[in-house]
C-alpha cells in the first residue's frame, strides 16, 4: 500500500522541473536519512543476531571496525569467534569460508576491494559456485562475498576494475549490485539468507551517500527479492538500464533530458545474475529505445548481455539501435583527467539517450 | 645466478663460489666498482681497494689493519641516495596533504637503507620488482626523481606518462619491472624475470631482486 502511494507521488513529482536529484527523494516526511554504510552495518547486525551461524571473515573486519567501517561494532557485540580478522591471504580465508559453508555455517566474506577477489577467484568459482551442481544438490554453499567494486578515485589500474560481468557469467553464483540504502539493506539481508553463493558488489564512493529510507526498510524483517530490478523513475521515451553508482548518474541524466522533452525511464538493475529480463523487456516494449550504462569495460559486459536479451525477446519493438555506455576499454589510468575520461559521466548518458531518440547526430 | 637471499649475514666474497653448475662466475673488470653496481655513475678510482670485503664485526675481531667495507666516496654516494629517498618521501607526504597527489601513496621513510643497500649492489641490466611502496626503489635504481614525482602528479612527463601512479612505477631503461599493488604479487614475477636470465644463459650474470616483506610472504605461501 505504501509502495503504491510512493509510486504515485513519484510520478507527480517527476513532472516538475528539478534542480537536483535529492529533491526527487524527499517525498515522505517520515523517511529517515541513512547512508549506505549505515544500511550495510545495520543489515549485518540484524542478520548476525537472527542467526548464530552467520559469521564475518576478512581483513580488518574486527579490530579496525572494517576497512571502510562497514563492520563497525560487530566485533564488540559478537566477539572474536564470529568476527574473524584474517591475515592478508585472500586465497586462504576464502577457501576456509567456503569449507565452513559446506559444513553448515553462513560466512560473509569481506574483500577489501573486489580486485583482491582475483586472488581467491578459484574458490569463488570452483569451490563455491559449482559445488551445488557438481554434488547434484547435496552440498549447499550459503556464502556471501561482499566488498567495494569498481572505480574509486585515483587508485590506479589494479584497484579500479568492476567485476560484475565476470561473476555474472558463472552459473551457480548470484550477483547483486545495490545502489541506495534500501537496496543495501534489503539485498544484503536477502544474500545472507540465500542458500547459494552470492557476490555482493558494493561501491566505495556510495558508502557515504545518504538516502531516505522508510520505516518498512528499517524493519528487521525487510528483505528484497533477488532477481528483481526496480524502476527508479518511470518514463516513456527511452529506457536507461544501469546498476550501482551509474543509477545515480542516470537519474541525473534523466533530469537533464526532461528539460529537452525526453522522458527517460531509469531501471536500477539491482541483480545482475539473475538478470531481470522481464522488467527490462517490458520497459523496452513501452519506450522502444534502450541505453545501458555501466562503469566496467565494454567488451562482454553487462550492457552487452542486456542488449542481447532485448534483441532476443523484443527485437520488433526496438525503434533504434541499443546504445551502450561503458568505461573506456583501457586499464584505469591514474591521472585525474584521464580517469574522468575513462569513466562514464552524466553528459555521456544524456548524449546516448539523445542518440537513441534520434535527437542528435552521433 | 645470485639472488638477494644469498647475501645473508655472513661476510661475502665478491666472487662467490657458485653452488650450481649453471652459474657463470661473476667477473668484475678492473675499473668496475667492487661494491656498488653499475646503476650509478662510477667516477671514483677504486684500484686501491682490496679484493675481499669483510663485515664490520669481523674487522673488529681481527685487530689487524682495518679493511673498509666501503670507501668514504662510496659511502657518500650511498648516503646521497638515502637522503634523496627520504627527502623525496617527505615531499610526497607534503604534496599528498595538499591534495596535489591523490589516490594511494605509500611512504618509504625509515627503510631507505634497504633500498640503497640492495639496489646499489645491482648492475644496469639487473632488474628490480617492487611493491606498491616503490618510489625509493625507482630512485635507487636510477629513475630520475623528476620522472617519479611527475608520475605521482599524473603528468605526461612521468615515468609511466601518468597512467601508473604511485603504485605502478615501471622503467624499461632502468629495468624496473614495477610497482605491484597486491601483496606478494611481484614474487612470481621476479622469479620469472630471473628465470629469463638463466634461460638465456647470457654471458653476463644477471640478477633479479624481488622486494617484499611480511604479508607478502603469507600470500605467496598459499600460491
């Protein structure tokens, strides 16, 4: 009921010209502002208190309160048996966590960034993702791999890659990409409760961003379904599908496009694997134009997969070629100006949407 | 082929007895510095040096005429390198505080003797594989300090044209093979570079020095 009221208010409010995205979110006076960091922290607190089999393992998760303070307060509350600080050996502690999951526990493994998960990728793919299938369903691996993913600021090539497409290619894994606090809380809770391995890709630059959260979201039983995208902004001229930080950029782009008379529909994918093909296709069948936005490398990316699924299911509905916005096809450069050019900016999304609407020459 | 591990605590002769049959004994020419490798400009006449180097403790025990580990001029060269490293890192810290350098910066203050002591033993064709804490390794290996600082500022005049940044210093000319962000990442890489030397059976013995510590060992233990 609250959801329907919220949608109608969003539709009404989206018709007005707005100078900033934050105005779009101030629809409920009861909404509490919560940062993504607080949302993740509260989700971990609640899931750990609800189920004693849940434990945390990773570098700096305990004494240091988390490299990005996501696990603040958990060591004090649950003790060193359930919040394990590890040495710097991703392959080691990931393997240990997977073994624990085989035997019935529910580990939440933190990678300081997902770039370091490459040290442990054998365990994520071969030990965790494939085990349920290889054992004909006998071994379940209720593990969550979480941590910041994608580019930060000036951290160079080896600290800036987005791994959504890599992990989403693997059957046996679920891949989630929260954007705001509601996503962070709901999806992390769902991930911890899920009986299968889940790769939970956060974003370092979103940790400090604050979003309004309703009482429903703050409730300890709140959970979002895995595999369902959310339409953040309804529109009728072009669909913009994005995940993680790019959802924020897409919403900003939609505001700019509105001034030019283009009403963009913004989809927050939330779940990269399983991909919500039906929401994406329903939206494209309505708007007939699609722009995909991601921060990652373009080849074999999430945008490529979305384009393929739309071509497979809704080809006759497309009025224009699918526009794909992605990061530049280079390792992330260090220099600030090059880094800016290597990542999608709001202007790139605006231009792509205009191209899709044939409002500009490419 | 020698590795850094061979130069342990015991006094080492500069023409070490090889323990493997594949090694070609190192031959220093008369005018080559017997302590410092060719990564620095050898402008001193070293012909008056004695052949064997002994450690300081041995010198104290022997009570014979003291044999210097290094000459005063060599000492000044080493000192200059260490002071350069320290001054450079202090400036980095200042620039980082002023937000002119961004991202990750890992300082090498206090460890200059390690960089100078090991890298100044090497020759031009020897390679160094470093970690994210690589500014001073680059300096000791001979990469101009201007190029390293420009790299930290993300300028095109940097040693990697602004693409690498603090943690990824590379130089083909000086055989600096990086600059790696992950713990222990460079260990197999350094081993591979040393393998190339052995594979090529080059007339000149060459050496690859992999620099790592602490946590890097743990990562490698599992690999």
